């Protein structure tokens, strides 16, 4: 059985549909052209590659804190999707609970885009997420995790780290930010997404430059705390990225079928409540 036939859940992807859901004026970037990916297009991609479920991530690009496109997909997906929303730090517990009722399982934080100062004042929101058994999804890059490590370690909610921590591929697994990420495995409340290799590795060397990082994460966290994601529809990429080759990359990075099934199916079903 190849990876195309195995059950899969894609745990990092975005929807962009500016015709039905115009972009937020405060969004830092407006995806256009081939970067646009609608619900209908993503459903077709999932069907073509045998992907049963997806964790849709509300993007800072395009939509900022406007979650209408995300919520529309959750409402019409008949259980196929769960979501991660972008919200203001000051959102009320009732507003957060209302999102949860609609299929939102977490909130995303993006120091990789906005800087580590963007987590200032996030502590009360972390507490609300913990109260509702929701995730704090955090995207950092290179050495940023070192700066926010005390906050992440004290976060009472379950934490989900994006894109392998987006290490500096040239600096190797011993770099401080990546070692900080590996150290979070001992807390038991932190999970990691094996995704976004194209964000930190060269397009013509994705396996060679990401293999050591992925292996170290699986060894540290175990398959029970790792999930896989594609990052479809691949915005801001300097060269072409395609879904099928990313699945074959995942097969190479996780050659053991049992490990692959855990990371791409069993673990995300358990963590995010897919049927």
C-alpha cells in the first residue's frame, strides 16, 4: 500500500476565497493568482489524494481575524474539517466557546510573522483556551522559541508547534531554537506539526535538508504527539510546490508504515476529535 492509499489527515492548510469572502483590510498579505485556494478546490485535492479530513488553519494573510471563510467551511464540511482560528487576545470566553461549538479546536499565534512581541498579553487567552480544552497553535522560526520558551512552558493549554519549529536548515539540529523545541517534548502538553518543510529547506533538497529535523522530532515527541500537514495552497513560495510530491516526501521521511499511520491518522483523530 502506498501513501496515496493510506488514511490521512492534513493538519495544516488554508482557504482563500476573496470572491465570496473579501480580504480583511488589516491583513499583512493578500494571496492572489495560484495562491488562492477555495473550499471546492481543496475538497478536490483531498479527494484526488485520499485525504479524509483536514485541520483548516485561519490565515493571518488575507483574513487576519475575520474567520468567516473558515467557519463557512466547517459548517458545510459535514465533519470533514476542524479549524484553528485567528482571534484578538481580548476575545471573551463566551466568544471563544461559540467558535468551539462551530468546530474550532484552537487559536493560532504567529511570532514568525509578527515577532515575539506579538505574544505579549497572550497569557489570559492561554487560560481561556485551557478552560475550553482548546489548543494554542504557535508558529515560530529559527531562534524565536528560545525567547518565548518560559511563556510556552507555563501555558496551561495544550500547545501545537507549527512547521517543525521552522529551524535554520544550515544550522543543524543543535541550534538553540530547535533544541528548545525538542526539550518541550518532556512536558507532555506539547505537540508538533511535521509540516512546512518547504519553508525552511531548499526546494531541490527537501528530504536532505529536513530529514534530520523530522527524525529528531519523532524520536523526541513520539508519533503520539506528531501530526502531518501540507501547508496547501503554498502561499509566498519562491518556486512551485505540489501536493503529490509532498505526500511522497512524507513517505520518505516516515518510512515505517505504523509510524506513518499514527502521525497521519491516529494521532490527529485523537487530538482534534475527528470521527
